[in-house]
């Protein structure tokens, strides 16, 4: 049986979408936190998910990539096309907190939210 290029491509796209959906599921487990980043424009990438954020501390692109060898995630923060920082070896249950700490959370977070939104 000959496997055509379309079949291989379809399998790659399907695999890419499955990992992106899985990462989205993890992020949505703390939906309010995800929204606080200004999360938008998610795109499935090879073994992961790419999205834009507009947080208090970081505005740019976040890439979450599943590392099959370690069975953990690597999270990269990208600004103006350059990787600013990559955090390797993130467990699935620490994914939201890891991103939040780099993108949004500050030591005076509650105060900044009150000031930003006049609360």
C-alpha cells in the first residue's frame, strides 16, 4: 500500500491539532487567569500552541511546546521575532502558573488591577 503525501500531511495536521487542543484544555482549566493575559490568536504549531498576550509584565507571543523526550512542556516568550526567555521542563499542572508569573503576575498585582480598572 502506498501512502500518499496528502495522507501524511493529514496525519501531521491532526497530530498538531490534538496537542494544541490538549494545551488549550489545560489553559482553560483556569479561564479567568488565561483571560487576564489578554490571550488571543491561538495557532496550532508543531507539538504545541502559539498565542498572543498583553499582560502587565509581558506583551508578545507565547509558545507552549510538548517535549516528548521529557514528557513536559517548554514555554517560550517571544517579542519582535526574538525568543526573550524559554522555561524548560514545565509540568502540565504548573503550565498556567508558569505563564502567569512571566506574563501577568506582579508583587503588587491586586493594586495594579484596581488602578487599571478603577476598582
